[in-house]
C-alpha cells in the first residue's frame, strides 16, 4: 500500500498537495479508513436487524463523512467472519478509491471527476493463475451460503440479502463483452440465490438475450471486493464498455482476475467471496420485499430469476461488504458520480457554459437535479433541462430538474430553493414531460404504470429577454466583504 503526495508546480516551485492513497484490495482500503479515523470496529452484533440498524444510524448521522463499520464476532458465527458496512457513504474514502484526495467533496468532487472522465483510456484486466479468493474452494454439496454472516438488514425485508454491495459479473451472449453491475441478491438456500435486476440495466438486457436463445445464463458474483469495483459497477458507462477496463484506467494498473472454473467468467482475484452459477430460463422464485434506495418498500414480493450456485470461493476470514438501503441519504457516492456523468454527457451533447450539476442526496437517483448555467441565448435554460432528462446520469427515474443562473450554487439546496421561489413563475417556467424512463422501484407510480413516469423542468433562471433588468440581488460586493473581514478578523474569524 503506497501513500503518494503528488507534486504541483507553483511560482515558488513544486509543493505537495493533499495525499493520495494507493491500495491493493478491500483489506488495505480498510487500513486507510483506520488511518483516516473513518473506521469503527464493532464486536458482538446480531446479524438479524442489529447490523442494519447500526449502519442506518451512522449513515444518517454524518452525511458524506460517515465511518466504515467493521462487524466481527457476529452472533452465531466464528471470529473473523466479518461484515464491512457503509462503504458507499464516506466521501473521503470514495475519493481514495477513485485516486483523488480524501479532502475533496461536494461540487468540487463532481467537477474534478467530470473533467477526469474525458481522459478515459481502456485498460483491460490482467489474467492471473491464482489469487486470495481461491484460498477456499467448495463445490457441489459442500456449498453452504449460510456459512457467512449475511444480515437481515431491515425489519420488513423478505430474507437475508448477501448482495447489497456486490459485483455481478456477466457476459453479453452475442457480443461477448463483460459487464459488472450492482444488483440485489437474496439467499434462498444453501446453493440458491435470488437475483433481481431492474429493467433496462445492462445485466438484465444480457440475461434476456441469453433467455431468447433458450440458453442458461452464466453469472459470477462477488460479495466483498475492492470498493472501486462496487462504485464503477454502479456507473452509467456506455453500452459495451467493460467496467474492468474502466477500473484499470482509474487505478492506473490492470485489475487482476482469475478465470472462473465453472463459467469461465473473469472474477477479481482479490475478492473476499465469489460464487459462480447459472440462471435457467423460466426458473423463478419469489424474492423480496427489500428496503430500497428510494426509502420505501416499493416493489413488494415478486418472482425473480434464481442462480443455481455451482462453485463457492472465499478468503480465509472473509468479509462481506454491504450497504442497507432505506430512507435517504442512502448512497451518497452514487449521487456525486451520477452528477459528474450527467455534466460530462450534457457537455458532449453541446450544451454550453454549464457551471455546475448536482444531484441532491435526499432525492434518490436523479429525482432532484440542479443545473447551473450562464445563459447565452433564448431557450438555453430549457435546452439544458431537456438534455439533463435525456443524458446518461440523469435519464433513469428522474423527477425534477431545476436550471439556475451562474450565481447560484447548485449543490446548495437553500440557494436553489431561493432561485425557484423568486426567479420562476409556475405558469410560465415549468415544463412537464410524460412517459419517461422509470422503474419498478418508483414509489409514487401505481402498478399499472410501473416503468414510466413524468418529469418536470423548472426554469429558475432570470427571464432571458429581460435578465439585465431583473431586480438586483441585495448583497455586499466581494471587495467590501474582503475589507470588512480583514478589519474584523479577530472577532469574525477567517
């Protein structure tokens, strides 16, 4: 594990900037969390609801800066069989995973990651002959998924979900490219898993292609891996782009993989736990309910595909990674990465002078997105809103898209509300689009209309045709603020 403080050139010569950390696997990542004082160890928790409740409390208590929770000596399980929870909500550690400074967060994080995305060059994974995940290999009747302390996260959950922060590895049966996705996985039995993938997701499309050929669909799933793979498995990458190639580019070196002995699928060599199996056409079992990222049990019970597990691999003293969903905020990293993805896609679509894009944490997925622009021509604000609805990062299950002027910080919800309430006229400045892409987990959509929703664009910019005559803001000038702060800094502080 390397700790690197990169140098930058200044007028005074090179200087060190905020430290960037390099690590090899989940265990070294947890060591960094410990060093940053963002790791809490808890011994003796109960897998049934207690781990989930503790994680919920921590997540909601410290938005963007909550700690990783490492549970050990879990009731009914031997020491060393652990659960690492809340890996998605500590922004310093998300930044570490993406090769950025742990001090970076909020709109600065979005802006920097948006610019970095433009430099993507695929770096394919590296096939190795062995890895820590092969320390224990079980097949046939020896497979027992209950040997791991899988939590029942929330009180109304229909069972124990081993896959809440997992990576599902699949291959397109026609084109052959590898996809990594994060989908929910429920334990049905010692060697059977329920795999739920929402419509429109890459893994779902690949599976449906396989079923159309009347072929079993091979699947590999990791439960505990480099958190970078979890994050990138949730990214909105273009169709046909392998997340392994993207992760290698982010890390600056190829991801080590082994060839799955049963399916031939590429599996992270340093994963904590991995299974291989097949989903057979027409084989379904009731799955759910599960407390989802919207904060509701919106999908209830339903038949879902079943994975017949044929191979189980795991490290000594394995760690499950998990993040229970629930009342927001639930997955902070997803909002910021989606905002960066949307910003980059809007620029690629030709929208000029975008000053910021932000997806707010209390609105799941992209249900409340704010975009700041400098207006350059009539209709610019509406164009930006329409692009936000359609582009990668903002298209799935969105709801409200607010476009504001450049003097509004889109990450500051109070400023956004001020702009909406003073610069928009409801009769003139709200556009509604219908039959947009939603999903089964959208809580306000009735069963008969699941899959579709409507969107609202709120133009909260000064009206373009008389923007220069709009009432001026009551605010001290930067020069006066600077002079006053300098004079009274002993009392007011820096």
